[in-house]
């Protein structure tokens, strides 16, 4: 199956929003945005300010742009020669994306220690112009996975390494980076308006969070937010603290209520092939789709029932607070 501890995705949010929303029970109409062939596995996605969706493969070092509409066309962006996979993407300043590349084989699950890098992809002039520059090599890395913006002004991003089990801070302007967070999980009561780094741990089946100071360093112990999850992958939080999460081996996208922690299945089921191996989620960024959730599936790469990597959309309506 998949390598354990593959996913550690990082999100920064403010605690204490305290909004109460009642989940609706309307049937969700899940739309197919784009379906790749069975030779493509999607592992991550990011949404441009203009609404187009960038997807990264984890069986080729390639990124594509997809129009955020039903049967949206996919446009090739770039291939990072000399690598095998893409596992993380984040926007730092408008249309300036950081992309992690590495040498993890989706077939053998063997990675090449020290082979990961982070690249700057400038989408401003795309498709006419594209600038791709290496930002940093990570000599002590295994699998650079989730990324999150820490400080746009200073150009600081978090880069999780899911096999080493740490979170780095990278300065995208200088390429300097260091291990910032390396914690086991213990408990500590949250303060109000504390900033947190949220992460998912695939192998431990949890979403956790660690309080951070103004430099992005931990200022307390990590705590479990939700446990007992089957292979939690990528996730996002909305303004009310509700968590929208891809459960990889459950083939599901779920909503975890920020207040009650109640779980609602939005798409898929453990025996679903349609949404096989849910890998990534992100909100739309257009006026028309900002309360829609896009999600990608790996498709079941190398499995007999592989359906191919694909991108879908769930109109969330009042299930989210935008
Ligand atoms: C995947 O297969 C399709 C045809 O089935 C082919 O057009 C495409 O080039 C392949 N993609 C890669 C990255 O090999
Ligand atoms: C999308 O493509 C599918 C399969 O080709 C087709 O059946 C469907 O009508 C298309 N939908 C739209 C809205 O174009
Ligand atoms: C990573 O994989 C690519 C493609 O197979 C290969 O060209 C490159 O040498 C590998 N890098 C390392 C450090 O092994
Ligand atoms: C991005 O590329 C555009 C050209 O397409 C260029 O004008 C701009 O300076 C670049 N921005 C950065 C931050 O490199
Ligand atoms: C993380 O912490 C553990 C336990 O203190 C330590 O053994 C390990 O070397 C640390 N890893 C990194 C990359 O700093």
C-alpha cells in the first residue's frame, strides 16, 4: 500500500472563532472537473487567485493547470527533470508558488534520502511565460510533503517532511531552511487568539496542532484535535474552524465540525472506486466557487480497479463558512 506517515500537511489558523453553524443535510452534487488516465496519480492541488487549479502528480514530476468547471481542460505547466514526484505546493505572493520535488517511488515506496528540493514557479505570465527556479536543496530530507505559508512579507513557508517527521521553515528568498518543529504529541489547553500550525499524521490517524509564536516556532506542546481517522491526508480549515479532510484509504472526503467534532461524509465510501484514494482538498477562489471544495484522487495507482487521477468539486453551501 502507501508508505506510512506519508502526509503531514500544515495549516495556520486563529483559534477561538466560536461560530455555530448547523450542517445541512442536502444531498451534495459532486461534479467531475477533470479525469486523467490511469497512468496519472494526483497527490496535491493549489488554487490560483484567478480560480484555476494547479494539480501535482506523484508518479511524474509534473504539474498541470485545470479550469475550474465541469470537464475543465487541463493545460501542461512544467516537468521537473531529475525528480520523480511532487508532494507539496503553496502560494507565497500572488501567483508565486513553491513546489516540492523528490525521488519517492510510488511503485516501491522507496525514497532517495537527501534528494528533495523546493522550486519557485512564477505563474504570472502563464501560459505565455513561465519562470521556474530552484529555491533550495534539502540534504537531510526524505519526503517533503505539505507546505503552508507562515509569513508572506518575510517569504517564510513551512515544509513538512513526513518521513523524517519534522516541519522545516524555509526562507524562499534566500533558500535558508532549518528544522523548526520536531515534537511528539502531548496535551496542552489552548489560549485565545493563539496561532496554530495544524498537521495531519497519516500513520497515527490524527489531526494535531501546535501553538506557534510570531517566528513560527512552537511555544507549547502539540495536541491532538481529532483522532481515530483512517489515513488522513490533505485538509483545509474554513473560517469557523471546520476541517475538510481527504481520507486516503477510505476513499472519502469528510467534514469535521469545528465545535462538536462531528464527522459528515461529503463524498465517497470505503468501497468506492469512483473516489478511490482521496489525496487533496482546496477551496475555490472565484466569487462563484469560494464555498465549493475541490478534491483530487490518486485513482488507485497500480491497483486492479485503478480509475485514474481525477479532480472533483463539492458545492458545500451552508456546510462551510467562507
Ligand atoms: C498517460 O497516458 C496517456 C494515454 O493513455 C498519454 O497520452 C499520456 O502521455 C500519458 N502520460 C504520461 C505522463 O505518461
Ligand atoms: C462531461 O463529459 C462527460 C463525458 O465525456 C459527458 O458525458 C458530459 O455530458 C460532459 N458534461 C458537460 C457539462 O459538458
Ligand atoms: C531521482 O530520480 C531521477 C529520475 O529517475 C534521476 O534522474 C535522479 O538521478 C534521481 N536523483 C537521485 C538523487 O537519486
Ligand atoms: C514573474 O514573471 C513575470 C513575467 O511573466 C515577471 O514580470 C515578474 O517579475 C516575475 N516575478 C517574480 C517574483 O519573479
Ligand atoms: C527530532 O527529535 C528527536 C528526539 O529529540 C531527535 O532524536 C531527532 O534527531 C530530531 N530530528 C531532527 C531532524 O532534528
